[in-house]
C-alpha cells in the first residue's frame, strides 16, 4: 500500500493498493523486505513462497507501477540490500542458506542474476559497512 502522510496530524491516508506478485498468480505469499532504490526511482519487495523480488517504478506523485519480478534463485527471500555503489543487489534466501547477487539496470530497475551464490547459514539480514 502507498500512503500519503500528514505530518501536522501524524496521519496516514491510503492512496494506492498494488500487488507485489505477477498478474494471475494464485497462491500464498509472505512479503518481507520493502526498500526504495538509492536514486529514489524504484521500490523493491521480497516475496517469500513465490521466491521473487518485485520492483515498481515510483511516479512523481509517489504512486507505484509494477515493472517486473525476478526469481531469487533461492528459497524464502527474507531481506535484501543494495551495495554502496548502487550497481548490485544482494538477496538473503533464508531457507536456501545462500545470498544471491544481481546486477541492477539503473534505467529500468531490472535485476539480472550474476551467477554468484554466497553460502551463509539461514541469512536474515545484510548490511554494508563503510
């Protein structure tokens, strides 16, 4: 859901409801992480059970448009993060015991799997330190 925020009242007002799943998907899903790209152009969301990352473009008014989804090459994607350069995207596949790496197309928001798996027992979060 997208909300408008009124700072004077401390109030949220629903503005848009949009699915993080591809059209026609039928089944259970447990979304986890939601994050805006460093440049503010795209929003990404992890879909546990569907095992994907969905991305949306963000309009000037803050509404979202579904742009695509990418299989995480793992099981139960919980958290993810952008590397400090903004060129790579890392997904914690909690039940697959691995972090998978994707290259980000900064113009379209598309994720492309790099072929890299990093074994980590039950990864649940990923941070980058300067």
